C-alpha cells in the first residue's frame, strides 16, 4: 500500500478483510442506515439547513420516554433515594418509597448501589421477581434460583443463544425465529455463526403462529443443520399480535415433540390492547399442561423494564427465568454471567419496583395506578387510531395492533418504484422509507429489516408519539403514500 | 414397552413417536438426526429423553471459560456466609470478601457530588429542592437535556450520549497535556469489560495456524483469558518480571511473540496499567518500548487503564498510552492502532454497580470503525446512569464551584487511604516468613508470593486442587478471609501467589493482615 506521495506504508493491523467475519454479517435495522440518515438530517436542521419539516420524528425505535411518555413517579423516587440516601431524611418522599429504597440498599454491599451485586443479581430482587411471576401465573411456583437478572432482556437472550450454539456444518445449531422478527435475534445468530431457521407468521390471520408452518420450517432445516431452539416473541415485535392460549399450547407441544429449547420473549406482557386478547405466559400454560410437559420442556422466559408502562429503556433492566435447565448447564450459565460481574444495579433496583409496585394500602398506590392506567390507556387508544387511519389509505393494509408498541402495515409499491429502487441498489421498502424521511422528516424502519414474505413490503412504525402528534404523523404518512403511489404510477 | 425400530437416528423409538418420526422418507432425514438423544429408562420404568441442552451439547468454548475472581472459592465463601447467618458456629464471625475490587462493599463512601447529580437526574422534581448545590443542578440539567424526552429512561445513541463523549474527549485532552481527542473516537460502554470484549470480538478470525492470537500478561485480570476462551482465540502469555516489581520486559514480549507465530496469528497486545493483579505502574520508558514493539510487530495495542488514578508509590506516575504515543511523533501516532479503556468502577469513585466506562479508539480503519458502530447498536446503548456518572467523573466540580472543596476533600481522603493501605499491606506481608510482597505501586491489590511446603503441595494434588487454591480454601475455612489464588490469574510454574484487595478500612485491614500472618505461620508449621 502506498501513500499519495509515493512513500510505502503498511496496511492497518485491523481491516475489513481480517476482522471477525461473523461481525460483518450482523445487521440491526432498528438503528441501521435509515436512522443514521435521520441523525444526519437532525444535525443539518440544527445547523439551519432548510427542510420541508422542522423536526425529525424518530418513530423507528420503541423508546417511550423519547416520545414524551412520563416515567412513573414512584419508580423514580425510589431510584433517587437509592442514589442519594441522605434523601431518606427528606419528608417530601412517601414512606413506601423510602421503605423500598432501604430494603434495596440493605441488600447491596456497603449499602451502596455502587457495589457490584451477585452476578445472578441481587438476591432479594430475584425473590421479588419470583413472587411476581407466581402472582402473575396464578400461583405456579417460581424458584428465585431460576431467575437471572440481566442488562436488558437483550443480554439474557444473547447469553442463552450463546450457550445453545455448537456443532459444525450440518450439525451446526439451528434456531427458529419468526418472520417478521425483532432483529436482535438475526443479529445474535449471525454473530454466533448459528443457523437462522425462519418460520412465517400468517399476515392474513393477524400474524398468528401456525404449527404446520413451524413443522415445515423445522423439517426443511433438518436437512442442513441441527434445530435446537424455538424463539417466540409474544406479544409480537414488530407485528403486535397477542397469541391465543391454544396457540401457545400448540407451540409448547411442538417444542416437546421436536425436542426444542423454547425461548419466550415476553417483554411486552403488559402491552395488550385488543378486545378478546390476553397475555398468557408460556410458563403458566406449560404448567397447566401437566407434568408430562412442565417437568420436561426446557424453557427460558424474558422480561424487561424497557417496555410495558415503565418505558425505562435507558436503565437496561431485565431478567430471564429458566425452567427445567440441566443443573450442569445452569452451573455453566452462572459461571458465564460472572465474567461480566453483574447487571447495572440501578436497573436491578428498577426491576424490583416493577415486580413489587405500591399495594392498595400504601400511600403511593393511587398515583401509581393513575399513572400506569393513563400510559396503558393512551397506548391502547393510539393502537386503535393507527390501525384505523392506515386502513383508510389505499395501498396500505394494517392488521390490528393487538399489543406491543408498533404497527407493521403492508404497503403496495408500484412496479416503477420497485424498479427505481433496484436501480439505486436499494431494497424497495428502504427506498420508500428513505423518501418519507427526506420529504416529511419521519423515520420508520423498512420491513426488510425484520423479514417479510418475498414480494411483500412493510414498514414498522411505533405508536409512541403523543396522540395529537401521532395523528399528524399518520396523516403525513398517508398523504406521502398517496403521493408516492401517484409519482410512480 | 418400547418397540425397537431401525432408524437413522439410532434411537429407541416408542410406538407413540412413530408417526412423527417416520412420516418422511428416511433418505430425507439429515445425518444430524443422530444428534437426537437416546431415550433413557429410569428406575420406575418410565422412558425419559435426555435434555435438549446438556453439558455435552452446549457451546464448548463456554465450558472453557473460567473467572477466578468469582470462582469456586467465592462460591464457598457465600455458602459460609449463609451458614453463619443460619447460626452455625465458625472460627470467625464474618466472611471478609477480599477477593474482588469492590470498594463500596468494603465501606468506601461514594462521592457526594456524584450521587447528588444522579438523584437529580433520576427524579428531576428535586431540581426545585434547595438542599442541592447549584453546580450539581447545572450538571443534571445538562445531562437531562441531552437525553431523549429529557429522561434517563430513554435509550441514548448507541455510541453514548454526545455531550458525554465530548466531555470525555476534553478530559482526555486535559489529562494528556493537550494531545487532541476526537469525541467521535469515544465509545461509552457497560463497564470497561464491555469495551474490552467488543474489541476482542472484532479482532478474532482465522482457523488453525491463522487463528488470531492475543498477547496478555501473566499474571492477568482473568476477564482476558475468559474472553479469549469464549471467542476461541489463542492466548499468548508474556511473563511480567516478579524480581523487578512486575515490570514488562521487551525481550520477554519478543520471546512470547516469536514462539506464538509458529501456531497462530498474533494480532493484539493487551497491557493493564496500573496492573491487575500486580499493581505495578509502568515507567514512561517501558510504555514507549511497548509502543515501539507493537508498531514493529504490527500488533493492535489494548491499554486497560481503569486504575489510572490509583497510583501510590513515590517515583511512580501514570502515563497514558495515548500521551506517550503522541509524544513519540507522527511515525507512531499516525499509525499505531491503539484502544484505551477506562471505567467508573475504580479510582476514587468505586462505582462498580453503575457499569460505566468508555474506550478511545486511535487510528482505527474507517470501515472497521463503521462495523464497530454497527455492532454496538445491536445492544442499543450502555446504561444511562453509568453514562451520567462517567460525565461527572470527567467533568468534576471546578475551583470556584460550590461543591469543589468537598469533592476534593472526599477524593483526596479516598486516594490517600488507599495509598496508606497499599503501604501497610506491603509492610505487614513482608514481615511474614515465606511471604514476599512487591510494593503495591498502584491499583487495589496485593499479589504476594507465598511459599507452600512440599507436604501441602502433595496433599493439594491428591485432592486434585491447585496448591494455592488448597491454601486459600484452608484460609477461608479457618479465618473467613476470602482471597483469590494466584492460579486464577496465572503465574510462573512452580510459584504460588494470592490476590488480596487493599480495600477494607485501615483498622480492619490491619486485623486481616495479621490473621493472614497467623494463618500462614500455622499452615507452614502444619505441613512442615
């Protein structure tokens, strides 16, 4: 390699060609190319560049607070008390908040949230998580020793996948994940060099799961890899579907028959809006199916502080519950998480409050319930509104947003637009979304980032902006779609 | 009863499973079907299958991972704590966890200013509270303004909050006497460990003789060996010189490298300065020599500098790799690929639980940097409380600000207590026959060499234990003191050590050191 002045210089030690090839295969659309462009545009706006819009609306990521949702007062009061315990003398704070803070601090080394915690997470928090799960699941026992606190749910998901991946060539571990999926899964599988086994959700049936499709996918996969894991996101991301109890039973039965480790991503468990829909935890259904299943099916369930009514993404709080894990493997898991010492303690404290919120007889209860209800009711309203408005646009079809925080409507793209996209070397729905970004300042994520049936196009938009703003955003997208369709007709 | 059927999987298939397994032509089943586990007959005659995930079917590299700092001896310590709390009688009334560099757990107090700002950020209503000083409020407002929705609960940019990275860059510039720092080269991380693992992951590729090799000191902080085992990279050991206060020796680096080139592709050199577990603070000359070596041998340099404020010994000073690199002129500063790591867990802050940290990337290929940015985006962002804390560490109260005096007082008290304890530790341990302790020049640990009698070595081996693990386990059971055996960090063959933190409060540390002395004398006598 020579420099421009003719002096020879050596190439770098670390280049694209000699870096970890798996990392090159990783993609994560939620913060991918379109978001980078959105960030650039924001910078340009700040520098005074004239645009057809005054702000960029980041409807690409499930970040509630960024979109104006307020934190739950009680949670933040306890966190403040834990951060600066001198405030325990301050009579502005309610007794129940102080009580929770004292309990958390007593469980920390040196009574400080600055101490490392046990690698599996603070013990009393894990006990509280276990009790929460028992209450949620109608009394089915949960052992705190099966609870692992984590740095967001993502951390635990990646850890489990890491444990599961082994083998070479046709023995390589295969992991089943839905199409469409939350692209943490595809990214992690690429990073680990595991085989991704895609199973299609049924768009015509409100994105429901079909066991026949699971069977098709696993049988095809067995030709070239060793399928060992089945991942399911319920309520779904990006699709928002809330699986029926029957479906969950069928999935569990399928996992047992096909000898698959079940991973149930349930971070949206409080985000259920549609009438007739209800969250059924995989654990609960598993145990209701009796010991033939509940004492054999290996499962990990995941939860987080980032979604639901809390929206505390920045704290990176989460946990997983492992069921029927081999004790030797569990010891390996415990050893593995010890290398990173512990999950962030503020996130552990936050999780403790989520699973142990104010009770009816406590001072903070009324405000807590009011705030929680307001957030969830607003989300339900916005879910409904989104489905309604999008379904009025010719060329846009939107399944009901049964739960979670997103809409994943299907968009019809004119052939000319598809051709133009190809010319520009872009996937058609990326081309569409980039146009929308440049013309309206609205940042969505193209469906190609999540996976979709060949020849179909979608985008994922969050339902998080405040209702009035959301209405405007929905209107702008609708108008854009009509314009775009006309332009390329 | 099971019906035995011929099947490509070689498993015994009961009647009930027949329909599923034989619904396809056998020829269409892949060879991987043999991976399905055999059914087992349990005692009561019930057929059960092996689990999906077993020790034999899990990721093999994870099995190779060890992390002694929280390993078997700590598990035993926790058991003992439980037994004590259940009222069991022991020769001691508490377990002292001198195994881990956790200052707050050992009684060190947090810096008031930091916790005030964190409280204000957590619950901004407190901005109206007159008990908080103005400078704390000003920092909190600035942090909140750079958060989405003005809330710490939002995700941040994956590389970290912009204004924090700018503050980090300014801190580095000040620290390094004006050597420029670009905020775009700063990545905030979930503790330094996160950044270190991410960099190692980027580096690892190749197969067999071309597999990436990474140089790390013996002794080392076992995050490195654990990460390398998990990534399936080759660990290349270079020995620190115990006779010369654990200093680095270029001829030893050369020896290790040349030997390694025969069986792997060495690409990175990791240095921990100040050192863990050894506490040595490398001289400026040494750091120059290491940089020159890395440049000549084409190695990416990883400089773990998390203990940069923990320097105690007279004549010792922290020299950042970045500063030295730039002082060596453009031939080096334009070319050597360097990544430096820092954290909120050590120094005078001791805020381990917040998992705050950063890395600075120097001379990284642009395309690789884009890959790095993409990689960190998958995990969204580091914990925001930790990012906020890092902002305060690099942007502490200035002279003239209300919190300055108190801040300096607290910081000075913590660092001078550590310096005192470093000295005390070296002193007391060196009075023990059979123990020799290098000066604790920096960091938070002593790593003394211990003489273990032949009889004890034999007994240890009979038990299948490393001799220093045997020694430390005995110490734990008899005194309640939990240390980490030197074998957990690496040591020259035939030598034994333990790592003990210097963190307990001075009077407790004095008691601790005397108990170690008593134990060592007793142990030596017992096995003489």
